[in-house]
C-alpha cells in the first residue's frame, strides 16, 4: 500500500511542480516591470522636485529684480540731477537696462552710476538717448 500511495503521490507532486513552473517564470518579468515602474516613479518625483526648485529660484530671482528696479527708481527720484521722468528701468537677473530720453550726456551717465551703486546690481546697460530740450517739447 505504501508503494501504491507513493506511485500516486510522486506523479501528483511532479505534475503540480510542472504546472507551477510557468507561474515562477512569470515572476521575473513581473518583478522587472515593478522595478521599472518604481524607477519611473522615482524619476517623476525627481523631475517634480527639480521643477519646484526651479520655480522657487525663478520666483526668487524675479522678486530680487523687482526690488532692484524699485531701488534704482527711488535713487533716480532722490537725485535732483537725474529725476525719474523719461527713464525706464528693467532688471533681469541683476542686470539693469536703462531706456528713454534724457536732456544731457551727464544725466545719462549719472543715471548709470546711480543704478550701478544699488546693492544686487551686476551690471548696467545704459541705452538712454540724449535729446536736446527743444526736441523733447
């Protein structure tokens, strides 16, 4: 009876093992897919963090540029030789651009010097145009 039971059990076990082999074989691709999905999620998280960081730095840079522009305009208003009328101030990444019309080369030079003295200014692009006072009327 033991041999009969053994003759029944051994083929049943072997048959069961044979049926389970495809299941084990599928675990490797599933594992690979899961690993790849995990890597893609990790990359997406890294990309999102990088985008958030860049947004923060962009906002920080824009805020600093706005503050520089305000300080330059205030310096122009306080200086009786320069004044603020007719001078447009634009700041990008710490670089100030002056545009507009002034009535003398000295006023254009003074405006550039005032802008350069403001904290945070990396450079000044003076595009002021000198026009005679009769041409501006």
